[in-house]
């Protein structure tokens, strides 16, 4: 069974077409080539995968260009509690 980080990485990889690229926790959405449309797609996929609701303000705070895979994972884990 995949943990939260692994699921987040799969979602990001799928949305950004990076399936063969190794990812690290400190990579930012910007470094991965994500634009604001990509960030929205990632956030919607995360809502679906984890069955959580992400408010608009949370989206703008948590899915900025400088958001890392680690910070997104930590955000999702907080939402799951």
C-alpha cells in the first residue's frame, strides 16, 4: 500500500507527465514545471484521491509555485486527521 507521499508523487507525476523522472521531497512545483493550471489539476486530483476538501484559501497557500512535494504531503496528512 502506498503512503501519502508516494500517492502525492504519483499524482504530480501523472498530472505533469513526469512518470520517468525521479522526484525528491524538496522539489517545488515550479521546479517540476507546473503552472497555475497544473497546480489546480494536482489539487483536484488530491481531493479525489484522498477524499478531502481543500478550501480556496488553502489552495492559494499550499499549492504555490514554491510548494514542495514534502509541504504538500504534510498538508494532506493534516487534512486527513
